[in-house]
């Protein structure tokens, strides 16, 4: 898969869906945040609320461009999760709804999911299967409790779960989650590691045509790469990964991977890959030309402060946020919530260290993704494939327990400093 975003403008096939998603998020998030905070109850985990949007609007919902239905799941749980992950409510709304600027990630994967980035690249909307949706609702309490006990979790941070449906259209379920990759730094290499070797190879000869492709386990091993963490970071990383994988094993989850984006500090940002992937458009208007340094563009301090204040006020009074709301903060006001989290504290990522704990040359942007596949689903798909091809499936699904153990073993095995790797190599040669 190539990580190149396509802007979602009015000519885009998914424009209406994207518009409806963002309109629904804006409405439901400000609705929940308008209320006084309170403790969660058991009922909050099962809660769902349905809203109808149309061109005229009614006393409950504001008018929208299109007719659609929107369903909001467990809004209080997600409000608390966003707060655990230290998102500012106004910022969240600004990012996802200030203008309908989204970009769509390349072609969807095998699973058929679509990915959209918020205009500021902080959030990802992923459409998910009904089975994944049902499963997330089922495990929401376990996930929630895990996150309370492990705020530094490496698992995807879920911020919202919703559903949209246009008249006569199908139901589209989606989650909002953290984008692991930073808006302001080029990612020079991306890997998706599972700890398996079967089918885990991106054809090296295709790399030239696709220099930003996501590489896999065999490509990683072929390059003899490591997650170069000195003793302190290595321990913290492996310990957290083990805790996270324990949860996944207990919930019978499989098929997840460690996504790793590597930023090479020596190469820096000279290639400015980001500018090529992000484009801007405005609703109701002509698409803008791609703007360089869009993400660095900041309004005056006064203007920013005023906008943020207005937004907070609107959330309080539950007035709809105007569509043309623009970005609201100066760099020095940007209290990046990621700074509070151990694995995202080095400029949004986790910087390599040497054996002596001195900082290294890479920043790793990493996390465990795609963790909503229940074992039974894999089994079902396997049977389906087997039935179709009337042969044994090549990739036999291994049970979640073994999947997790293999995953932890592989990732731990490649987590070592440059010095340690060289030492081992020398020892091997000596034997
Ligand atoms: P499949 O089931 O076929 O593996 P999928 O549709 O479930 O695919 P994911 O595995 O979740 O998709 O993600 C596919 C790709 O999307 C990843 O390899 C990565 O490039 C990108 N991606 C997914 N989640 C994130 C994230 N949180 N941050 C950054 N990039 C992401
Ligand atoms: Ca995947
Ligand atoms: Ca998947």
C-alpha cells in the first residue's frame, strides 16, 4: 500500500460519506461535551443514540447538506477515553470538522477498510466491518479498563465509534483513532510487523515504483534492522508490549501488527514528502491548490485565542460549530497531548538510544494497530476461502495465544541497540 493521500473533494466518490461522517462527529461530540462531566456507569458502555439529519434540520439536529442517519456509540465512554488520552475537546472538533478537509489513504487494504486523515493529520478515520464494530462494543469495557491502568499503552487509541447511513445506502461503521505518524516529519521507511514470515514480504523490486510502500517482516529481517533502544527504553517498551498483548490474547484477538515509521534525523525533512500527500479543499468552494507548509500556517495569536475561546463557549452552549472554523493555536500554545505519553514523547515518537542511553539517530513512530479481529472471524474467513478453493488454506490461522507469543518474541528479538547487534555478530563470527 502506498501512503499517498487523495483529497476528498466534491468530485470524490466518497465526498458525501466524508461530509456526513464529519457532520455527525461534530454534532455528537459537542452534544456530549456540552454536559457536565460525570462518572461512567455500566449502561454507558452499551449506549447508542440515533440522529436523523436533513436539509431543513429540526429541534434536535441542525440542518445538513444531505439526508443521512448517524449513530453514536458509547459517547460517554469515548469522552472519557479522549480525556485519558489528553485530547482537548475544542481541538478535537477543530481537527475533525473545522473544514471538510480530509485525505484518503491510497487503495483500501484486503479488508476493504477506508482510511481518512483529518486535515491536520492528527486523526485517522477507519471504516470497519460490522463484525469488528460489534466486537469493539463487546470488548469496550476491557479496553477502557486496560487504558486506565496503562495510559502508555501501545494499542491504537480509540476516540469515537460511529455509524452513518444515507437513504437506501448501506451502513458504514467507523472509528476515529490516533495517527501514529507525525504531521511535521517525513517518515523515511514504514514497516508493518507481525512476527510471521509467511506472505510477509513486500517485493523489493516494486519498491522503486513505490518508494513509500509499507514493508513487512521479511524486508525488515533482510535489512537486518533493529528497534535501537538502550536498556531503559527497551525495558519499558517490551514491558508495555507484553501487557498490551496479554489483553489481546485474553480477548482472542489476532492479526494485529506493530506499525513502525522511521524518521532518520540525518535526512531530516529535506524531501518534504508530507506536502505532497496533503491537499486542501474547502466545502462549497473550488478545491485549493496544494499549499506548502499548510500545517505550519498559524493565525495571529489574538485570533487563535479568540477562536479557541469561541469554540469552548459553543461546546458549552451546544451551538453548532460554524463550518468555516479555522485552526486555532500558535505553536507555543500547542500543548501536544502526545508529550504526556512515554512512547510518543520525543516529538510525537520514541527516539532511539544507544547502549549508554545517549540519543540515537532515529525517531520511531510506532504502535499496535488493527486490533479488532476476533479469532472466530479469521476462522470463518479461512473456511470460506477453503470452501472456495477447495484446498487447504496456506496461512493457517494460529490461535491467539500463540499469535501473541510469536509477536512478542519477534519484536523483543529485534529490539536491541546497534552496539548490542554488532557485539552479537562478532560473537557469532568467533564461534
Ligand atoms: P488488513 O486487514 O488487510 O491488514 P486493514 O484494512 O485492517 O488491513 P490496517 O492493517 O489497520 O488495515 O492498516 C493498514 C495500513 O494503514 C497500515 O499498514 C498503515 O500504513 C496505515 N495505518 C493504519 N492505522 C494507522 C495508524 N493508527 N497510524 C498511521 N497509519 C496507520
Ligand atoms: Ca493489518
Ligand atoms: Ca484488518
